[in-house]
């Protein structure tokens, strides 16, 4: 806020709206060390916003050194100009760190995607083992999603980096006809684009940015959930490394997926915070009665939530310990049942899909009972009429049933390298 | 869903994955009239999704006319491919209507902005009368916000119009190495772009689109709230026209702002629906356990909610009855008090801002007590030393205190005409 | 709504406010078959609520048979009286079914709790295997939670079952001084309690009920998530029975946890719907401008969502197939590591907690490498100084490390039997 | 948390589970001054919860003075026992202040209700002037709603004040068979009731309390919105007093409704926070993976939000400046049109409701054009055949059209005095 007030004074001084000496005095006093933050907080509570007591203190500081300059503090602006523009400056400082962490996470995912493009693991739908995938495919999905969320966030941030400057009711009347000139100078000084019209009670830029933070948090949360599930003791295909962190206070053997949990917790919180940001949009006339004020706690909490998620997932993916042996063991857990579709696709053109489905379901039930799935299939005349033992064996090879896995991983990595150019 | 199944069969037939005759039979049967929708609904409840019973019925229809073709229904796809792609097709049909209604609303706002650029009315902050604005400025703010929301929604829709096609776990393994070719053909047939990788459990495109619908609804809701407030009996500056609609069941004299209310109600509902869409993002592994399924009721409700808001605000703005006389009367209501800032800006450079503020506050209190604000000011020696009666009169002229109003309106209208090119 | 209108006429006729013959005619015509629902829906959209066109049609029906009686349709009431009271009647019809299903679910959980009080399984925290529990303990936790949610919902429903009757602005002025008498009669006729004051724009009863539905859905969702996790192929400790439902369209071997998923999906949707109900509470003056209207789609969706969750979990728990062998196998999976705490509690008083923790962590690492945990422990002199082999063996017996499990299960079941009395 | 650890040690010592001297040492060290809070915070981030580093520091402090006692710190408990129980203690400290402020607000509303039972003002529906009410009636509605919200919150708090104590997975196995005894002693020491079963991953008590906070905030927010609307410059019927607070940084004449705004802002934030608390309920198995952790920031924010709303509305209602003259002026604003219903109720039994409605609508339109409503009505033969001038005059007297207003106010005040007994 002090930066905005100082830049405002300088922009006004540059075109003669206020004296140059005043601007110099204001700039000199606009240092956060001189403010009594506790007092500002308590007065803000009573007066309705944080700018009023801040300006009072700034004015007093300026007045102490240059009484005349004090008259020009906050010249022509309204509290909301200062608060909103300062908010934008803070977002511009904070959100790129979220974007960078999403990028770190996507980079780490891309490394896994490339390295494990052929590391076969079981695909899981409805939390049931389904057909095989590779860990590289899973990581490529994460990577693609993180990149998309990061790009969207970057674009939303750029759109939200605009100056707020409209004076009491958005006309800049206090500046006569010099409003646009001051706005242009102020925008330039702060490196913010100047919007066609003040947006005191039109918050779609903030709402879009808030949503983009929510989406990014959700993308990170999905990965967190996957990681938590992969790290289950009974699955154990990937886990955060065993460090002093994540230990249990009572169970010495445990290694908790702390980072994944941070991301899930963040993704549990973000939707409610985003919904609040959307609810704040109905701001009355030229300044909101509650909607604007509700942003103040909510938006920073959302940025911080997204930041936690992005950082946690970046850390988790960078440090992830992948266990191809457990992946292989889990692929083999059902003795080939997860390749049922592979059999079905070969039987169906000959015997019909429904009949194939039924034959396999019969075989699957016997296999669950202990017999080998391949044997059961081979012993079914309806099946053996179409597939001999070697064809069955080939159909039941998980590494041969990865379809377009490599093509999809390559497409993600290639798109990403083009995007980076 | 039938369109997707038929296009799938044709795309597969075109490259020899299934017989051409099968594709013809499937296309011929893929007509919604042949389905038992009630049965699908009841079975979907039990089986977990709507595609399974639909495919069963389609297969039976195909089988009845061409038993061999029935083997190739849904060839190589998974339920989610069909459901998600059909969802995308429905979004592509529905969301442009929302965008069009936002455009209608923005057009209507632009007309008000241009027509009423000089129609002075009071600006209101915290629901208190503040400094003057023009109705054109208010309408330009609406217009700019609606355009931004519409543009954002259009871009989010375009990004979400992608094919879903990955088979059981996103590898298209059932198609061997023909997956990408089939996907390309299917995408072309449905006019959907083909993503680098299936997105069964990566929902950021949907989430971004849902958010954009939420933002659009919020933008409309803000206007609805403004309109509801302007239409208050005691303010009466603009209102929906007096038609048979909006009457009260018990109070014959009333004219309720029905359309504004529809928009506010929609904007009250949208944040919760958006938050649900964000909550659904944490979908497990290769198919979600609850998150995916939660989209099914939520996303359509959100599209419909946004549609109601956009249509209602378009209708409200198109039909809006503006009352410049009431605007003028309300500007004059406080006898010039709303121009206090105008006086302050002239006093401050001479006497200091704090002193100016204090002098005006004193005068304002006496004026509220019944004396004319101009007279009270003129009778204050501290004031009259700086401003004579005519300077006071000029400072208290609302039409002369509109600052950059015209420039802002012009900027909005010019940006908009450029955007349309 | 027709029931309310008919009861209103009768209550008024009973004390002479309107003619008895009018009430008879109104009652006779208040049949839903006579209404044109499509017309009501389309007019409601335009007129702002559903009661206005409904009353118009009812009046026309009454008029056709008894012109004089038509004058007394809806006598002294406002649209909101009819809509809100009808809403209450619908809630009174629908919510008990949710409560009943929660009860069914709790009953089924109680059966599991009792039957499996000694069925040892692994407890899981952060999705990592922790110390043992019994499946009965887990089921008792579900049972207790469902009972609490059901009781709370029942109490919230009872509090919400109040008459809405206030006329245009909540004064019942149209009835002169007969308002309270008519209200009393109407409340009696509909078996609704009469509140001290109309609640047109005070919605805390509805909000509390909505919240209780949200909490119940969350309680069901937690169980759904547990069931989905237990049913994972790699864990397989409990699953929905293998029926035709839950099959995959492409993978013949799969059995999806459909009911658990319905509950999770519902619990993903409910928070957003509840947040909307809370957002609707800020209803302006004597009738809301958007808040009231936003309830209309949201509240029924929430009741339906809660109903789906309760029914799904009841069905899932009633049909649940429990697999004590898989539970035992998973308990044994880590070769005793999950009993580390048991060892630690015996070592700590002798050697200090930190040292015990460290000793066990060392042993755990070697055990993960393949050696038996018991052997490793026994070979550590620091450990063997305190625990001999048999003490180690006893400490590593999962069935002997269930602590107060039986007491907790008994407490839940006993509280429940007392509650039922 | 320190209180819980100390009480735990003492409860265990009391029945001989740990040495009495250990308990004394632990109690002596359990002082917040001895902790390094910054270190706890940074380690908590890495280790997944705040209890682990806190316990480490406590153990070190105890160890420094009594090495043996250090072995018994946190004996038999898990982190979540400490965190949850400490959370409950904090809720028990904080929420009663919210309840008290709701009570203050209700008391203030009751005073207005009693004092202004006959202060006629206009009722407003859809923000349009409707039939008259009294300010006492409006205040009685606020009072009733606040009392209900406070009662509900009190009951939810009482239900949530339960001990959490279950050890690693809710079996208290580390305490052998002494678990229930220790729990009983700990509950007694902390004055918390002991639940039938630990609730580590069953959060319905917290969810219900969170909802009750949300409902209370909504009730306060509704009043805030009413106050904001009443304080509008054009309405001016009630406003916060003119103090130094609520001034504008640029407009010396303004008096912003700061307290009402705080309540509206809080009620804008609460729904999202409540939805998060509901979303957290799906906690996995015996400890949640993200859901539990998401409570930590959300629940305190919600308590604080509710507290802000309750305090603001209490302050606003206590200090409210009511302006019966403006109320009267606004009642008269339409020249009797707001009494249209009063006329209609007298015409309808004679001429039919539809005809009466039409006659009044005709008259209303002419009256809006400038003629007196009474004159226009008297000049309509259809009306004058039923009502003479004096009957029209009586029907148009707002003070005579308050119906059951006094009865409703009396009912609220009487119910409240009974509740307090």
C-alpha cells in the first residue's frame, strides 16, 4: 500500500497535479518500518478497512517532516484504489511462486514419464485392478495436467495484473480531467496495465484468478491422492523417501505420505475458498457491502493453500521412490485376470462380445478359486477353438498389452517441449 | 452417446479395424427413439453408469438386424470414453447459448452506456450516496464485465472441447497399435480436437470451464443485485417494465424485479456448484471413485444456472426502464452533501486535508439539520477565505464533478468494438 | 401446495372468516390432476414463483364450479406461505426416508460390529498399516457415526416442521385480528407446529436441516470411502457382492464398488449444496431477493443427494461380503512390523521412549530387508536385555494387541440399545 | 495440548499406569513459555502435524529435569488424541463467546422489539414496498432467529465437547486393558465427556458444530443485510451511530455501516468454510489422509468468522439509531398504494378477487401518475359501490393494517422469557 501511495504521488507530481516536493516527502516516508501495524489492525476493524488508518499514519509521518506535503498524501484516490492495487502487487509477487512450483512438479513428473515409459504397472479404475499401464503413462498424465493448470494460472494472473484507480466512485472526479494521465503514469510506475474502466465492484479478474488457483490445487490434489494410494502398505509402488519427516509419534515403523497429504488437504480447502470468492462477486453499486471485505481473508488463504499444494507435490514428485518390483508383483497378483480384456478382444470377433464376456467371466471365477487363468481358458473348448495356448499366453502378457502408452507419453513430452520454446 | 458410438464404429471401419458393414448397422441403430430411457436410468443406478445399459440396448438393437455387427458395438472403448465425449458434445451445444446471452446482455449494457453517458446519477458505496456518476458509466462497467466473462467462457469452452478416448485404462490397448489412428478419425468425425493423452481422471479442462460458468454467473448476479437495488421503491431509478409478470399474488400495486432475482438466485447457487466441480478433481488413479460420478448432476445444473442468469440479465437490460428524473432527484436529495469531496479537493491544498475534512464534516452536520450545505459552507470563515459563493456553487454542481466518466465509457465501448473485429 | 390451500380455506371457514361452502368447493378442486403443470412451470419462470400460476389455475377451477367460492381461494395468504409450507410438507415426507435408510445402515453396521468384534484386521492411518483393530471396531465406529447423524437429522427435521403463515409481509393483516386463530387451525390441520412469528426471511430452521442432511451424507461418504479402500484388489478385505451390477463394460473380471461410489459421489456434492443453503440465508427485509429463490432447486437436490448416500450405504453394509482370511493375511503382511508399538511400550519404561523408538526403527529396517522382525529384535542386545523370545512373540501377537476394542464395541452397542428404548 | 499431556500423565499416574513422580515432572514442564513455537511450526510442516515436534520439545524439557519421567510423556496416546482434544478445549473456550455475542445481539433486538412494537414502517418484499409492518416486528424476527441460532450452537458445542483418546488406531492397545480407566480419568480431569468409542476419523460432531457456526453467521448476516439496506441514504430508517468509525477516506459526509458490513462479509465467508468442514468428513480408515489436516486452518477461521459476525451485529443493534420519522415518511411515500391489499381484501368478497385486483391495479397506475390513490379509488364506481370515502380512508390507514403484529412480537418475547428461565 505504501508503494502505491508513493507511486501515486510521483505520478501526480510528474504532470503537475501535486508539487514535486510533496511527492518526494511522501516517498521518503512511505516505509513500512514507520508504521504501527498493531494500531492499524485494530483501527481497521473499527473503520472498515486497512487503508484509512494506514493513510492516517502515513500522513502524520509526512506531516512531521513536511507539513505541506501531508496535504497531498492519497491525493484523488479512494481507499479501495490503494487496497486493490496493493492486493494486485501482492498477487504478482506470490502467484508466480505457485506457478514455479507447479512447473517444478511438472518437470519432475516429466522425468518419471520418460524414465518409466515402459515400467509396467497395473491400471486401476474404481480402485480395482484393471488393464496394465506404465508408470510413465501415469506420470505423463500428471505432467500434462500440471502444465495445463500452470499455463491457465499464468494467464489468469496476467489478466488480473491491472491497476485499480477510480477515486471515490470510479470517476476520478477529484482529479478533474487529469484522471487518465495520472492513471497512465501510475500504471507505468507500478508496471500494471491500465484497464478501460475502474473495477471497484466488478471482480471477474480476481474471480478468474481465484478459480485458476483452485484448479491448480485440484490438479495437485489428484496427484496427492494417487501418491497416497500408491504408498499404501499393501501396494507400495511408490512412496515419499524415508526421512525423519513423516514418522509417527507412536509407531516407529511407519512412514507417512506427508507431502501427498498436504496436497490433499489443500485441495480439500480450496473449493470452499473459491466458492467464497465467487460469492463475493455480487458487490453493490460502486463499492460492495460485504463482498469486497470478504475477499481480504479469503484470497490470501487461497494463494497460500495453492502454494502449499504446489510445493508439496513438487517435493513429493522430485523425491519419489518408485518401486518397479512391487509394480510388477501387483501386475501379477491376479494371475493374468487383469488381461481379461485382451482375451475378450480376440474372442469377440469370432464368438460375439457377449459370449466372450461370459466365457471369460466363467474362467475368471474359476481362476479366483485357485486354478491358473491361462489353464482354465485353455480348457474351455469355446475358447480353445479360437485361441491356442501360445495365443493365450501372448494375450496374457501385460507388457504386450500397453497399446498406445508410448505414443501418449511421447505426445505429452513433445507438446511440453514445444510449449517451453 | 449414440452419436459417439456411431462415429467410433465408422472411424474404426474407415481404417479396417472393424468391418464396414458393422459400422453401417451400428449407425443405423444409433437412434434415440429405439432406447428405453427409463430402463437405462434404473439400470444405470445399479450398474454405476449410464453407458453400460445404453450399450446393452444398442447392442441388442444392432443384433436384431445384424448379429455379426453387434460384436463391434463400442469396440475398444470404455464407458467413460462415451460418457465424457458425449458430455463434451452437450457442453458444446449448450454453453454457446450462455455465451450468446452474455453477449446480448453486454450489447444491451453498451446501448445504455452510450445513451446515458451524461445521465448524472448518484454513485453509491457501502450503499451510501457518494459522489456522482452517470448511468452510462455504471452500464459501461456492466458491459465490460460481461464481455470479459463471455470471452473467458468462450476460451474455456474451446479448451474443453476435446475428445475422450482411452479405453479401459487410457492405453487404448484393445486397439493394439491402431489407437491414435482411431482417435484421430473419431476426433475428426465429431469435430473435437484430440488431446495428447486421455484425461479420464484429469479434469482440469472441465474444472476450468465450470469456473468460467461460475464467473459468468457472478458477473450477471452483480448486475442483478444493482438492478434490484435501483428498483427499490424509495430509489426507483431503473426497473423492469410493468408487465403481467412480476406481479404479487396479494399486492396489486407491486412490480417485482423478477429477472434480477433470477440472476441473483443463480449467482447464489453457482459458487456451491463450482466448489463441487473443484472437489471432484481428486479422481483416483485411472478412473475416479465418486469424483467422476459427482460431476454428472453438478455440471449440467451449473450450465443451466449460468444460462438462467445470462438470459435473465439480457432480458432485464434489454427491457430496462431508466428514469433520469428519479436519478436527478436522488442526486439532489442531500442538497449537495454528496459533493463534499469536490469542496474538500479545493480546500485541501490551501488548508490541509485534515482541516478540510473537519470543516466539511462540521458543515455536513449542520446541513443535515436543515440548513443549506452551500450556505453553511459560505458562512464558515475558514472556507470562505478560500472559496467564494460562486466557487462553492460550481464545486457543488454534480454534472461538473463527473471526472473521467466520459473517457471511461468511451474506452469500454472502443475496446469492445475492437474486440468484435 | 394444493393441500395447503385447501386446509387454509377449511381453517378459515371453521371460524367464519370465509364461507363454509367456499372451503368445500376449494377442497373439491384442490386436486393435482386438474392442474396444467407445464403451464405452471413456464409461467412460474416469468412471474417469479410457482404459487402464482398454480393459484390462478386453482381459482379458475373453483370458479368454474362455484364462482363465489373462487373469491376465497388463497384468502389472506401470500405466495411464500404456500410455497414454504408445501416445502415443509415435502420435507416431512422425504427426510424420514433418509433417516430410515441411515437407520438401516446403522443396523447393518451393528450386526458387523457384533459379529466381528474379534475379527482382527489391520488398522490404517495415513493409509499406512498401523496397529491392529478388529473389523467389529471399525463397524462400531460406522454405526455410532450413522446413529448420531440420524438422530441429529431427526431433531433438525422436527424443528423445521413448522407452519409458514404470515401474509404479504408477515403481519397477517389481511385477516384483521383473526390471524393467530387461522394459523392455529391451519397448523392443526396440517399437523405442523405454529411458530411464534412468521419466518419468511429467517431461514435458520431450513439451514439447520440442510446442514444435518450434509452431515449425514458426509457420515455415509466416510463409510463409502472406507469400503472402496477395503475393496481394492490388493486389499480385498470386504466388498460388495458379485452380482450383475458393478460389472465393467470392457473388463469381465471386475467388480466395481458401485454403492460405495454412490455414497462418495453424494458426499462430494453435498458440501456445495449446503454452502448454497447457508448463502441463501441473507434474505432481504420481509422477503428475499434471490436467496429464497435459490433454495428451490438446491434443497430438493440436497435431500435427494442425502437419500442416495443413505440408501447406498445401507445396501452396501447389508450385502457386504467380509473376508476374514484376507484381513488376517494383511495383518501378517509385514511380519509383525505393525506391532512395533507393542514392543515399544514394553521397552520404553526400561530404556526410555526415544531409545526404544530408535531400536525398533533399526530393527524395522532390517526386517523390511527380509529378516524376521522377531529375530532381528531378539538379536539386538538392548532389546533382549529386556524381552526374551517368548515376550517378543507375545508382544507381536496381533490378537493380543487389541486393547479396549471389545469395550468400545460394547459401549456403542449398549448406547444404541438404550437409545432405541 | 500441554494441558492434555499433563492431564493424561496425571490420570495415568492416579491408577498406577505410570509413576506419580513422572506425572509431577510432566505437569511441571507443561508450560507454553518453555516451547519454541517457531520451531514447532516449521517442523510440523515437515512432519505432518504439530503434536510431534511439540511432544519432542516437551520430552526434552522433562528429560532435562527428570530423565526417567521423560519416558512417560504422551504415554499410550497418539498425536491425534492430543490435537483433537486440544481442539475441543479451544472450541470450548472460544465458542461460548460467540454464543454470548449472539445473546447480546438478541437482547438488543428484543429491546427494539418491545420499544417499537407500534412504530409503523413499511414492509418490503423483493425490495419493493409492500404492506406496513412495525419496526418491533422486524426486530422480533431478528431476535427469534438469533435465539434459535444461539440455542442450536450451544447444543452443538455441548455435543462436541468430548474427549478424543484412542491411541494409534483407536484401540488404546498401548494401555493394555487400562484404556477405559485412563480415558475416564482424563475426561474427568479435563471436564470432557467420554464418548463410547474414539472418533479419530468420524467427525460428525465437529461437522455439526461447524454447521451451527455457519447458521449463526448466516442469521447475523441477514440482519447485517437488513441494516445495510435500512441505512441507505434514500431510506435512512436506521443506522449505526455517527462516530469517528465508518468515515470515508475521501468523502467527509459519509457514514458507512461498518458493523453490518462485517457481518455480511462474515456470512459471505462462512458457507465456503462450512462446505470445507463437510468435505473433510471422508477420512480414511483410522486416520484421514488430508481431511483431518484440512480442518486445522478451516475450523478456527470459521469460529473467528462467526465471532466477528456475532460481535458486529451485537454492536450494531445495541448502538442502532432508529428514525421513526423516516419510517413514517417512507410509509407515506406512495400515498397509500402500499395499502392496496387492504382495499383488495374488502372488495374481494363482494366483487371477486380478480376484479378487485384489476380495479386496484387500474387505480394504482393513475395514482402513480399523480392523483391521490384515495381519490382515484373513490371515483371508481365499482369501488365506491362497496366502499365509501371513509371506509377507503380507514382501509388506507397504515397503523390500522398491522394485523397480528403485536401478537407476534408478544409471542417472541414471551417464548424468550420462558427460554431464559
